[in-house]
């Protein structure tokens, strides 16, 4: 039963592809947390056991060791074989492994800004689907750009929406463009 649960949950982890690190890591942490396997991520590795170790120290070590081992398996399950080679084999803890993967795949803000800006500029309403959803998508991209410290004013966003609307919205465009003249 427990192995089935782990298998079902790991199937929900998106495969790391280099552009989805943030979502991938969030999914990993949620799944490990929900399965109560994140102990090794939350608690520092206990010292190695000795003959003088107490029963409680042995339990804590075994709990941490199991959590780390299963966490590493689940983390590696969501990483293509080609990417696994980027992490040194000397890395033995799930925490260290996540840090090393993050170093390889953390996004460059400039590249991300360029991608979102290109998406905003190239987005066109094709006349299918809900116009409100289209405008909300453009607004979401603009707010993402603002979070990346590229200011997209509301006026610019409105003009981008109007410019990308097809001919069937010409009356709406004319009405919007003349709105300022009528109000004056």
C-alpha cells in the first residue's frame, strides 16, 4: 500500500526540463511534505552512530537516514538522466542535492524577462475563446514582468490589447480611442 502511494505521488512530479525548476522544486517539496518524508530536508543530518549512542539517537538517525534515502530517490525520479550527471556523486543528502540542482537550473531574470516580453508582444486574440480570458492572460504576463522589475504601464497594456484585437472589435477600438475626446 505504502509503495503504491509513493508511486502514485511521484507520477505527479513534472520532469525537470531546465525551464520549470521553480515549479518542479515546489512539487517535490509538497509531495515529500504530504508523505511525511521531508524530515531530512527539515532537520540537519545527525552525527554518525557510535556504541555509546542512545536508543533515541538511533531512532532519530534511522528516521533521518530513511527520509534522506527516499527523498533522494523521489528527487532523482523527476530529473532526466542527462541532468543527474551535473551533480557530484559526493553529494549524499537530499538538501545538498536540491541546492546543487538549483545552481544548475535557477532562472536568469534577464532571460525570463525577455521571454515574457516576447510572449506579451506576440500574443494575438484569434477570435476564439473568451475575450476576458485573453485580456486576463495579457494582464498576468504584464504583472509577471512587473515582478521582474520591468514596468508595463496600464496604458501600454490597454494599447497592446487593442492593437492585438481582430477587425471584429473595430467599433470597440474606435469607441475607446474617442472616449477621451468626448470626455474633454
